[in-house]
């Protein structure tokens, strides 16, 4: 901490390269939060901008039925120079817990996944490339008032930890990581089939989405005949149906490069504070198993989701039968990571 201002731990950004991919617009299929000053600037540039929210919290309105932010025009932001902080900082995600920890949203196609193949400790890797402006936006929002949010998050964690200690189930976070780093858990037969994504009838805005070069992102929806891939319109609704494929009911074969990439992704997820911060509150659901047991199960589950979505994406694209390739697993990561980070934790999000 510098003076009264907490520091952002950026170790999990090291070794990655980023460059915004033209024609994507994936991150614009959301309702970004706008601070009061950002709202004033946006209305000055775009007087017709619409906002939703209450209690002083404002979000740029997105088109209904799974559509993009209302400021997206021809896959470009019409107010790029005054876009709000979530847009300025993507693909960086900062978890507010016992520290401020930055990691990358790997669903973004502009993030190079090659760094996942490196098993060296993140702290010793070269600095990230292409994230200077995103990091500068994060740093501008770090101030003394964040100390209170860190304290509140720490108190929430403390209540959970004390309960687990009384039950003899508590294991320190770094001890959990040290144990699981030695052999990253990967999915087993018991982890299949995975839960279906929401159905289209539940709301298109709830579906996991990914970029595959089309004018709109593709969403995966659960259904009676399997998982359906649908292309979304910027203005909301479904542009076209791309096909339905049943997810795997048992572990599919992976090529050695695919196994290495999946292991690298799970290694990255293990280092995220968000993982343990999301697992701990759920441990009261079942009064058995240590923190290590729960995190191991969660990592295997995450791996199974990635592989299942990789299989569905590959089959929708017309891939032949055979072991999953590293490229297919990368597609599974892209279709999964943002979805897995949109979870509740004992912490907060910057």
C-alpha cells in the first residue's frame, strides 16, 4: 500500500499480449456501469444516451433481448473517447478481496493465450504487452476509499473462515494453491455431463457468448436436443440458428497440446483470488470436505465445462470426430471464461 492507497497486484497479467480485435464487439454486449462524471461526459457527447439503474448507480442501457450497448454502431463505439471505465479497462478484471488482484478475461479474442502454456511463476514473467491504457484507467480509480471496501471484504471472509475453522475444514488459501499446483486437477468421468447453459427462453442476456468472426457474437443455449448455438443481433434477438449439438456425457479424448492448454488454463484459474472467494461461501451448502477438496472439485468442474463447450463449438463448426485439438480447447476457454468470472464472492469487483 502506498500511503493510504492500496496497490493493484498485476502479476497475473505478466507474460500476456493484448490487442483489441477490430470487428469484434464482444465486450459491448453488456450494460457498463457509468460513474456520475462519466455519465455527464457521455450525455455531453451523446445527448440521446440512455441509462438504467437506481440509488445513484447508472448503467448504459443495452438493447433488449440480448442486444449490445446502445452506443455500439457498426461494431464501433459511438462515444469511444468518453466510454465508461469498464469499457476502458476490459479485458482487465480486478477482484477486491484481501488485496486488489488483476487478471485477464480470457474470453476476449484480443488476449493471446500462449502464456497459458508457460508453467513458470507469473511474478517472474515479462511485463504484459498492450495493456498500458487499460492499466492506467485502473490506477486512476484506486484511492484511499478503496481501503474501506477491502476491509469490508476481509470481514466477510473472516466470518466464513471462523466457521470453517470450527468445523476443522479450513485450509489457508496459499496452502491450497501450493498443494494443487503440484498436480493440477483435470476433469474425470464423474464431472460429465456438465450443467446445461440457460435456455433462450430464460433470456438471451443470460447466455454465455463468444466471438467467432460473425457480425454478432454467438451464444450457447440449453435445450431438449442439446446445446444450440445462435448468432445474436446487435439490436437484440437472434439473427440465425447455427445448429444444436448434445454435450459430451463422458470425457472426450484430448490431444497432448490440448491437454497442456487445458492444464495451463486451470493453473491460471487457481491463481485467481476470485476462485477461492467464490468457493468459500458455497461450502456451507454441504458440511463436508476441506477447502482444498472443494477447490479441487471446482477446478475439475471448470475443466469439464471448457471441454464440453469446446466439443459443441467444434461440432457446430463441422469438425470431424477425433481428439480435441489445442485450437478447440482455446475455443472452449473463449466460450467459458467470462461466464465463470460473473459469480458472487465474499469479495467485490473494482
